[in-house]
């Protein structure tokens, strides 16, 4: 916008300068020409009284010399032959005009201007006492015709350049006054889009931009208020689950001993922890979905072994073959333990929910230099449309699905700069690949994402 204003101002001012300076320069040029020939006419008229009295050469030469006044050699007098001149043409001074032009002026009896070498000549007819017509020739040099014209053009050009520079400077200042508020508004919108809810815009600048700043600040305040209301609502809804969870925990305590009872009590305890986590996260300003500092995160091998220990009992009851690989050594990832456990439970729950009993599945962990890949594969019927399943919230299109399972997995991967892919497994069914970028910084992870994808095939199985 700033440069657009400068360009418009430059174009308009240039057109105005050209429209006024060029005609004014031409007028000055014409005035200089008129001034030069007016002086020539005055000199020619000064010799007229002498010609009307006498045609004596000596007297005419003295009159011509006194009339030129410092411009010697510019005037000539041509007197036709008569009794007073002894029957011969009388010519005083240096003739520059052609004889034909002199004859035409004498015959027509009116002044004329003719071009001669080095300038122009004014031919002025003058009546003699004998009735003949004499012609007074006054030479006007070219530099006298254009005297002062070059200076005038230079002055006009200087004035035009000054006007253009001034208008550009004024337009630039106006552009800055308009662009800076717009840039601040764009920067605040970008910050708000990145999750910086405290971004606000100073309400200054032109009226329209002030109105836009007021609207933006009002929108930002409403967004903050809506998010706060949603957090409170999530916390309240989660808090309501405490009562049925308490009943489940009391009932689980009365189940006695045995693997099924222990698993039920463990599941109820984990559910209580998850509800507590939801309540705490909902009441905090920032969601705790990623590591908060160096050394934070969890051991993916330990979490996988723990969750497979939980699901293996149910797999044994349903006759499912289970394979676990790549968890024999610690592998640190920048993901909080509850978040990774929730993602694994979501994927394994989908295996049990959407594949027939007896379907085998496996969990593999691949550790690379810059990323860790967790593969959850099964031998089920597979997913007909993986792209549709990866669409946010679309996993709930099937019966028994809330639509949040793959979204939870995606959030865990994307919190590190990674991603989630669905493909065909070597078991014949579905393979969900969780790509977890190491390093902890989202921006760094996204910059290395393409390079990491090219290296996936080269990861070693630990």
C-alpha cells in the first residue's frame, strides 16, 4: 500500500508538472523571440525619419551607426535607384537577406522576417520622399532569439523535480501512517493464529484502521472468553464423572481377588487419573500436551510394555496373537506419559473394537537419529478409506466410535512436529504409523519433516 501511494503520487505530480511546465516553457520561448524582433523593429523604425528626409550616403551611414548603438554590423539599408542616388541602387551596411526577399518586401510594402545564416533578418519597408520604397534590414542573431530560454527551462525543470520529490515524500509519510497500523494488525492476527491469546493492536491510525483494530481487539477478547468458558465446561463435565467413578471403584473393590478383578481395579484407577488430568488441563491456561523442558517426556518402550501388559489379558481371552518388538531398550521422546498412553490405548482399543476376535496384532517401536516411529498393525479387514479416517473428527463415522481416537493420536504426533499415517500392514490389515519427531521444538521438527520422511525406510529396528 505504501509503494502504491508513492507511485500514484509520482504519476499524478509528473503529469501536472508536464501539463504546466511544457506550455509555460513554450510561452517563454515565444516571448524571447517576440522581444528580439520587437527590438529589431524599433531599430528599423529609428532610421525611418532620416530616410524620409534624405538619401545621402554619408548622412545615412551616420544615422545607421548611431541607431545600432553597440550592435554594429546588424543593420543594412537598401535604397532603390533614383535621381537623388544618381540612378544607382544605394546599399549601406552588409546585406544578408536574399535579393528576391528584398524585392518581395519592396513590392508588397509590409515587413517580413526571413531566415539567414546565423539567425533571422527583419525586412522593414520605408517610404522615401521620392515615392520609392527603401528596405531597412536588421539582423537578429539566433542566440538573441533564444536569450534566457535555456535558463527558463532549467528553472522549470528544477521546480518540477522539487514538486515531484516533495509529493513523493508526503505520499511516503502518509503511506507509513497507513501501513504501520495495518502491519501491526496483520502481526497481531498472526500471533493470535499461533495461539498467543494476549495479542492486541493499538487503536490508532486512520479511521478505518482504528475501527479494524477495535474489532480485532473485541474479537480477541471474545476468543479468550470463549476458551475460558470451554475450559470451565470441560472441567465441570469431567468433575461430574467423579460420582460414577467412585461407585465403580467401590464395586471393583468388592470383586475379590483374581486377574479380572485386578484389571478392573487398575482400569478404574487409570480412568480416575485421566479424569483428574482432564480437569487440571481444562483449568490451566495452557494445555499440557507436550514436554515442558529438557529431560521431560517419557520412555516410549516402558509405556508400550505397560499398555501391552494391560491389553494382553483381553487379547488372550479373545484368542488374539500379539507381537511386541523394539521395546528392549529405553527410548526417550518429548511426549508426556499420559498423552502417549492415551494414544496407544486409542489405537489398541480400535483394534479390539473393529476387528473380529482372534485377529492378530502387533506393536513395533523403531528408533532413529531424529525420530521415533510407533507402528500398530493388525490382521483385520483394514480401512477402506484411510484419508477419510485421518480427517479430524471423522473417525466417529463408524459404530461405537467417538471420533476422538485418531485425533488424540494425531495431537500427540503433531505436538513434536511429526504426523500420523494409515496404510496396509504386513499382517494384511491396517497399519497406523505414529511419527514422533525428536528435539522437542515444533518449528525445528516441521523443518526436518520432509527429510525425516525420506529417512523412514532407513530406520533400524532396535
